[in-house]
C-alpha cells in the first residue's frame, strides 16, 4: 500500500489520466495528431515511473538498505 501512496505513483497516475483525457478529447474533436501525442505521453508516464522505481531500488541495493 505504501507504493500506491507515494508521490511518484500519484504523479504517474495524474499524468496518465491527463494524457488519456487529452486523447479522448482530441478524438471527439477529430484532431488525430493530438490524440496520438496524448497516447504517447500516457505510455511515457508509465515508463518514467518504472525508471524512477528502478533507480530507487538500485540505490537501496547499493546502500545495503534492502
């Protein structure tokens, strides 16, 4: 439960939902370029979260705090 309340996760979810909302709105208005950009940003938000968590886990392992 601790990871779901972390700032990184909350920001990731907010970025994902914002990008997804942008994509949906763009599809409704017929702007396919913005829709694709929104979907790409949705995927990047998940990738950045995974990279941040990997970095934190790696630093904990190096410090011996695991």
